[in-house]
C-alpha cells in the first residue's frame, strides 16, 4: 500500500501540531477523544443522487481532542469506512477545529484527506452533546453530529467529480 506524499505531509503536520499543543499545555488544557459511527445518508455526485439504501456504507470515526480554557478545540479524527457497492475499505484523515456555542451545541470544520485516493476536501459539522451523569464513568458525553462532507475527486485519466454527502455521526466522548 503506497501512501502519497501529501498524506505523509498532513500526518506529519498534524502530529507536530498535536505535540506543540500538548507540549504547551497549561493546567486548564484537557485531552480527550471520541468514538462512534457515521452513516452517509444522501450523496450527490455527477448529477446523480444516491442514498444509504442504494449501497450501504458506514464509517467508524475515532478522534483525539485537545481543548483549552476557551470554547475552541483541535480534533484529529481518523475514519475507517466500509462501503458495500463497490466493496471497499477506506481511511480518511480528518483534522479540524470545533467551537462550543453553548447549551451542548458546537460547530466546526475539518479538512479531509482520503488515504490512497485522489480525493480531498472539507467537512462542516454541527454537534449536539448530552452529559453522562454516571459517577466514575470513562465516557463523559453522548453526541449526535450532522456532517456535510464536500470532496474534490481528481483521478488521473478519469472525470473530475465533486461529491457532497449529508450524514449523521453518533458516538460517545471521553
């Protein structure tokens, strides 16, 4: 499996950013994460619209979050995904920032780099979380997130496409 130079640069930059953020962490800085699943409900690409029933796919996002004293957090997410038609397993590297806007809501955006693919893009998101009130629980919140992945696919020798998907991401944070 060959990894493109751009993906290696993104991984390196993300890792360095994580080291800088964690290395300069003040006492109020917290490191956490999340795990869950995402369902791409509707996709529009090349003039055609497909939905989850046309070809099932599911992703399993997992992320590491660095949050300071303010409302902003850096979140590095990795999303392995399984697609049924055509059968494929993919991995998206998804660094981004998320802003808490109050009452358990947050908005944000992520860059998106699909490993071993000619596809990259961005993903805006809206998140709603609910605290888990169990004392001593490893998991701190449940969440639901609406995502709108926008990708730019530029394959060599193939047509350029710009898929846009609406999806829902559910999970727990720690």
